[in-house]
C-alpha cells in the first residue's frame, strides 16, 4: 500500500509498505479521509516526542472496515470513525479518573492514517472506534480526535455559562473551541490572533474576532491555543482576578515559561494545562459531531493527495488554510 512516511523534520515521502494483517480483536480500515492537525505540523517542522522518525504519519481518520481479526467488534464493510488511542483502565491514573494520563496511552497509540490502510489495535477498536452514520461525511467524521481534545479542555476548564471567554490562536483547535463554546450556549466568546482568514472563520462561528495586536481587557477564562512560550506568558495578562488560564497549546520540548507570581497568587488565577483526552471526552465529542446543527465544515480547506504532503505542510506553516483532507 502507499503510505506517507515522516523521515525526519521537513522530509516526507510516499513509500510502498506492506498492508497490515489484523490479529485478534484488531480492525483493518480502508482510509477514506485523514485530516491534518497542528501536532502533525509540529512533527513535520521540528519532530515530536510521540511521533517516531522515520515512521508512518497521521492520526486523524475515518474509513471502512476492510478486514477483521477474530473477536473484533465490527464487520467488514462497516463505516467507522475513531481516535488513535485508548486507556488501559487499570493503571493508577486510570483508576483515579485520569485516563488521559494512562501509563500506556501513548505507547499503544496508532499512527499511519496518511495511508491507504490503517490497522487499529484491539484495545482502541474495542473502546474508541464507532460506527459512522451514513449522513456524516467521512472528512467531518475524521475530526473526532481533535474534537475530543477540545472536549477534554472544556471539561478541565470548569467553565461557567456566564463567562467571558478569550481564545488565543485561530488555528484548527482554537476555532474548534469557538465552535464548541458557541454550540454550548456561551454568548461572550472572543477570538484573538494574527491570521485574518482564520479570524473570519471564527467570526462566522459566532466569536468576536480581534487582531492579537489590538487585544485588550480581561476575561473570566483565557484559553491559549498557539503553543508559543511568549503567548503562554502574555496570556496571564488577560485573565481577570479570580479567573482561569487554560494553557492548551503544547510548547516545544525543553522550553520554559515565566509568569508574574504576584498575579498568580494574589489574584488567585486558576491555571490548568489539559493534555490529550479520556473516554468521556471522546464520547462527548462524538455527540457534538452527530448533531446536524454542529458544523465544522469551514475548517476543511480542501482535499490533497499524499504526493502533495510537503506542499500541504508548507501551506499550513504559512497559515494558508486550516485543515486539509488526504484521501489515500
């Protein structure tokens, strides 16, 4: 099969690799849609601790079951949507309700959705893969994984419906936060950033869109989605006394951020940095996707072939488009 391989930062190639053979409980998918994401862009630009190189690339997907192992929970021909990981339910973190921090959730994840076929391990197939309704397009079904991350972020933030919320960073995840918050009935959502095209999408979703250079005022909750240290540090300036700072965007490994300790302590700013997701967040995200009134179609900037992958990541680095769809 044809598969996109990340060889090293800045270097991808389309290789011929063997089609996996599903073992007990495993599911082999024919990939119908695989969407790009910010994590993949980071890996392409500078590498990523959770994405081996050289190795198969991509982790957002939807598809049709091509083959199954004994005891698998699906049938050949089923259209499905899923995420790339699942908790063990047995480790200390899982027992404490922190499935996102499961000791093996990253070591057992699946990569390689930018390929004609994708093998889903039994644990993931059993827990975090679902049948896709016919009316839901494959490309929108493939957004389940990033939307689950957003669901976990919303749950971690402990938001109040009356909050004035500021989202910094109009990338795919920041725009998903805007769409989700408006879907949940939050009336006062502001989106700040530098990319005018993406700010316009946020405005269409119902946010007040503001260029980052013109941002002022304080907010009950600030959600940082850029993953840049300097923006992490500046985000504190926009949190009101007694407010919340949600540091969602992951910064490069080895970096450090500095904050005004007086503000954090005497203004009692609640700081959290949500990572990944648990099964509850996956199911909540799926509920949103299955609501016809919740439409993330504006995030999809076009379809590309695997052979165009380097150009796709160059576009994303330059801020052109939001998410692209590979149809391997």
